[in-house]
C-alpha cells in the first residue's frame, strides 16, 4: 500500500470514439452527453476528486479539465468513470484506472487509457495527465494526524504568502485549467453586474406559455476552490422576457476564501428550475494591477458556443487596506456619539461572589435588567414600543418580597389606560393559533394578542414573510414556518436626569425575551426557587418536569440599555418594521414623540459611541432609501437586505489585537473550509475569521486567545435529530478551527498548544441535597428523574455577545450561525459600543463587564487580574474549566460552586479533536457530544 502526502494534479484531456448511448428510434439525431468523474481508490475507500463539465451530443469530447487536490491517505490508484448525462440520471459509458506506481516516485503519467463498458466491451479511449508531488510511503498504516497537520500547515502557509495578482480576463474560446493557481482572498469583493446583451432564447419551445416568451435571465456569481467546489456569493434579480437585460446591481461580499476562479453564470429562470445560458470565468491571476476587472465579456454556453455578452466589474480589496476605526464602514446606520450604555448579565444581578474592579481599582457595579425595565415602563408618559420573538403578558418582572409583582400585561394595560401609546410587534409563530395557542416554539403570541383584545394596546403578529412573484415557489411557506423575527427591543420615553420635566428616548436591546423561563440570577439555582420565584414560571425543554419536582432550566443571558442618538436608530428600526408589517390603521408612530428631546446626549467622559447593526431584508422592513449610501444595503434575487451584523463581527475580529471573548447560543459556520460536510452551506465567516486572526498571530509569534462560551447543547431534547445535526455542524466548525491552528503551530515549530489560542467552554450547575426544598417530589419521567437524582443540569447560554480587547462590545439578538447572520433568514438586531475615553486596556465598562461575567461563571476562582491575551490566563482558564468539567461529570453528591466547564471535547497537541474521555454522550443522556447529520432536514433549517 502507498500512503501519499502531497499534491495530486489530474488533467482529463479528452475522450475518443465513445459509444453512442442516446441513439434510438426516439432520439435518432442525439448523441451521448459525456462527462468524467475522477476518484482516488485505496484501502480507506473511494474519494471523489471532482468531475468535468458535460459536453452535449459529442462522442469525441475535449474537456482539458484540471483537478488539484491535497492527498493525505492510502492510495492504490486513480479511477475514471465516463458517464452519459440524461435528463433524470446518468449511464456509465466506460471506466478505466491508473495504478499509483505509474504516477509516484517522480513519474509523470501522460497517456491514453482504454475505457471498458459495464458489459466488459471496449468503450473508447480516455486521455489523461497525472502528476504527484509530495512524499509516498509503502506502509500498512493510515497517515497520522501529524502527517496531515504538516501538509495542512504547508498548504496554509503557501496560500497566505501568495500574492493576489489578477491580470486580464481569459480568452473564453481557449480557456482551460492547465495553469490555474489559487489565491487566498481575505477582504472584500465589490461586484457590479450591469447588463447583458444578445443572450440566447431558451424559452422558444412548445412549453412556452406565450409565443412571445423569451428567456428570463438572472446572474449567479460563484467562487471555486481547488477541488472545483462552487460557493455562491451573489444572485441578481430575475428580469422577465428579456434577452438584453439591465440589472445595475451592486454587491459587497466579505471573503475569507481560497479561490481558484470567480464565475459569472447567466441563467434562465423557468417554472421549476433554471437553465444555464452562458458563463464567463476569471482565474485567480486574472485581475489587473489595481485588483479590478471591468468590461464587457463574452459568455460561453455549456456546449462551448458563444452565448451573448455580460457587462460587469469586480474589485478585490484586501483586509490590509480596511479601516482600523471602531466604526463599521458601509452600514445603513453610522456610529452615534455621546450615548449612555448599561450592560446587564441575566434578568437580575443583585450581587456577585466577589467585588469586581478594573486595573485602576475602579469598581464595576451590577444592575438588575428587569428592575430597570420595570421602572422605564411604569414611568413612561408618551409611548412604549416593543418588538419581540416572544412576549408573554403573564410574566412578572419583579418577584421578590415587597416588590410590585404585577404581570407585564397588567403594567402595559395600565399605561395604555393612562393615555400612553403601546404597540407590540411580535413574531407570528404559525404553529400557534386559536385552537392550539402554545405552538411548537411556545412563544405565546396568540395568548398575548388575546390578552390585550378590546384594549387600546395594539398587538400585531407578523409572520416571517417571503414575497415572491414565483407562483410555484415553496420558499415562502418554508420561510414562514422555519425562520423567525428574532429581535428583542423595548423603546420608551423617560425623564431627563438634569431636568425631569423634559423627556428623551431610552431603548433596551439584547438577548433577553420578555417571556417565560428568563427570570434568573447569577446563582442559577435548579431547585431552591421553585416554590417561590419560579412557581408560576417553570421552564425545562430538556425533560418532562414541573415546578413541583424540578429541576428547572437555568438561563444565562445578556442585555443592554441605551440612551442618546442610538436610541433614535432603534426607534427607526421599529418604524421600518411597523411600516411593512404593522397595523395599517395606525401609522403615526412619531406622533407620541412630540415634546421629546430628540437631540439628547451625554457629553461627558463616561459616554459611549454606539452603532446599530441588523440582519433584515425588504420582506420585513421598508428601508428609508434616502439614507442609503454606497454599499449599506446589498441584494439577493432582487431583494434588498441589511447584513451589517455579520459585517460588524468580521470588522471587529479583524481589528482585534489581544483577545476575543464570545458568549453565544450557537457557534457554527465557515463550512467552505470544513474538513467534511462542506455541502451544509453554513456560509458565515465568523469562525474562520477568528481562526485566521489566530493563525496571523502564530506566524507573527504573538500571543492571542479566543474564549468562546456556548451551551452544552441546543435547547431541547439533546438526542433529537435537529439538535444532533446542529451539534454536528458545531463539531465540524470546532474541528476546522483547531486543525488549522494545530497546523500553523506545527509549521512554526511552536511550543504552544492549540488551546493556548482557542478555548471552548459551556456552563453547568450541580447541587447537593441541601438545595432541594422538602416540598418537591421526584419526577416520573426517566430523563427528568435522572437529572433530579444527579442534581445537575446545563445552564442554558442564550447570550449573543462578543467582547474585543476589553474595549468594544457587541450585544444583541443574533446567534453565530447563518440563520442570524445571512440577512435573509431570521431578523436580528444588535449594538456595537465602546467608550472613547476609558483609559488604558482593561479599564472602562467593557472590561468590567467581562470580569463580572467571569466572576459569575467562576466565583472567587476567576482570574480577573490576569491579562486575557496571555497564555498564563488562557492556561488558568483551561485548568479551571477542566476541573469544573471533571467535577460535573462525577456521579456524587458534591455541589459544584463554579459554573464554567471546559467543553467536553478533547483537543490534542496537533489540533485533532476527539471525544472527551468518558464523555462520548452528555451526562444523564444518550445524546452524542459530536452530534450526527440527519440527512432528513434541509441544512438551511439547522445552520
């Protein structure tokens, strides 16, 4: 057996004298439509390297198709399968193979091969060229992960060091892959698709509805990597019945991709599918000196014929040239100055286990989020506007003895009766209705609407609509059922501090929903509060249990309050959404603003600069186009959308110099560089941007650490198929990150470990018998009974927050997945904020908030005085997390007084990610930590 570690290049040149499988009475004039599949064979199985394009009606096809691949496996040879492409399936024309000894040890295979049909008869000849460069070993073992890491490190180093020199566009008549090189594009692609002319008419057939019907063209832009895999980055609108369409559409695309070519494909939109009209391809060498290609280019059809022309422009701007300012450029809403911000951890944070101070000794004080919100609502005099994923009229914001324990619904009714304008814009969860009010997601939207029926409180249930003129499309129904309005914002008026007779706007934004199960403190008790605070507010989506037995599901979240100009932007978001899906009988949202001081600000040394970001499209909001400048909005299939939230994360990651601290409900993405399952199409770049930042620091010999806190598993039953698939995407993300970091460390011969640079944690609560009130009885459900007996449960991390260098913070509703980041799925909102005059690193409110969170998670053990960018801090956090995990996993009666647990995956010194010892499944469950792909649900649901 030969183990190959290196680069394999295969060129499928042409085939000759292929048999005609399409001949017959019904298809007398047709010939076979051949393409070729290339595979590596070995003891580990068969690995498909790629396939050529299809050439219609041709028995002597000339492909000149090059495939390059990094091999790291045992290889016995290459196999080639030539197939005939039919309408529904493909039929094998013939096969052939090349043994490995013909192209290793310096040999270069360049010859013809006899094709053999499935019946054992001659089926023509195939001409191929095979070249291998690397190392080969005659062995019975599989290549080690260290072998793979060395290969990956070399490959990454080559990609990063390679300059991106694009010259003129290729000659479309003689284009081939023979000299293609790959480039690592890390920055922004600015794409402009202007027009096309002289397109072929693909609608001139009996199937056309009208005699005058012609093609309905649109353009798709894809990036191709070395393996030929396309990654779609832009799609224009469809222009009906036009062979010389004008789009005039621009796109701004963040890229962190290895790219061989960029392809513009013009397609004809049909009722059920799309047909390629023609395409033009630019290789990684084909931009000119100023990194721009612009002009009118010939389109070539799949048959190699001219198919009209496309006028376009594409510009690449490296991240090296990007702005270092905290303000995220090219956003619909700019940075606002002189604001005030309050940061909240959990619904109530009365005190922590130890005081928190910054490096200068200044104390950081905790705040009670729902106490402040209660004060804002009860003191409002003009308006209260709420936009939410779930808002329950039944919850009480305050629950302690002596406090006003009226429900949220009762408070809002009182304010409406006092003349305050109260509007609620809530997600319409379609599985809830008049007959089944709870719904699959338990958002209580129908119950809340019915509670206010007959009052002056306006409640609108807004579905996540998708507007399309395609009568055959099923995407509208899928979008309504599977995607959500996920924003969580409360906007109201409040008295000015210096003059209570004047009023200004205040807004709350973050991850906290005003619904059941969110009330919690940094203690996160499992049982103690069930007879009291949580008696009528019990939540546990993991087990079938009640407040009479427990345990409850602990809930960790992060929220914020803002005042100043930024509050007006949050008001504008509500107005844009209400204009699209709100109550058409009430459009005077700005009426209650009369008498409000709109220019209220805080020109003092403790103020904040704040910017609003969103994920939202024109299905859910009416954008104010008078304020849209440059690339603030982009388009997909003619639908305008704002993906500034994704841009904000990317911008701040690229700016960061010392460390990143993330808490998020989900963490997955960058599937185009996963080691497996790349077809999942989880396109957000956040995991890869963090990894690239770490790689950059490794190559510079600098310390840097990313700390990422996620839930132990997504909320719900962990063994369910949806939950397992999300866990699997998360594992693939983590696996990719550590493999690249391990490869970079190997390349630099560093003594550091991958977990010096990247750490994943989760939160858990483990109590002893003293925490269980005597009134509670063990539950009957087996899984709940197991949790009751072990007295342990994960603390559900619902946060959506990132801190960069203790200076800048993002807080909002968005998870780190494609649902939240794409701009075309869930609607999201967040703020990014920093204090321009806090002093040195580690001072100011952002650093204080991060320390406060660490004290919540670790108590008095929290290393709040260590530099989080240094290995001393990273290694201490890993040590504490591992100690916490080991204690949590032990089946004993001992309470655990810290919440931070190392995420139960083992990371080896070379970056290999495997199961944690004795923790293949999560405690008290049969659910795999690594998850499993369901192959039942569309990945757009779980990514």
